[in-house]
């Protein structure tokens, strides 16, 4: 059975991609903590909103990298194995990402 399909349903990212994603998420966590501190310290709203926009952009970049890896690994693998469910799953994933 495919590494991306049930019952395992685990990602199989390269060590480089995983390191990159974890590093970026650590930075995003720091940015979010910084925003909380800015709110606690009554920093000017526009400055906080700028930081929130930066976090949203960073999260979107992580999602884009992960989605690209998903397409190039799990989705391709499932299509090659003849999965009938893969396109419905992909459509739902895209819908969630576009919300």
C-alpha cells in the first residue's frame, strides 16, 4: 500500500523540507508571541496589523510549500496507484486552502 494512503496516512517529506518547514514554523511562533506582546504593551494598532499581515503571509508560504510537496509526492503516488478518491480529496484540500 502507498505511504500516503490509509491506514498509514503519514507524510514522507525529505529531511531538508522538514527542517525548512519546522524552522519557518518556529519563526512564526516567535512572530505570534511578539504580536501578543505588542497588544499587551498597547503598541499602535497599525503596527500590530502589519505584523499580523506578515504572519499570515508566512503561514501561507508554509502552506504553499507543503501543498507543493503533497502534490509532488502523495498525490502523484496515489494517481499512479489508481486511487479513485485522490481527486475528491485534492478538491477538498484546495477548497480549504482558498477559504
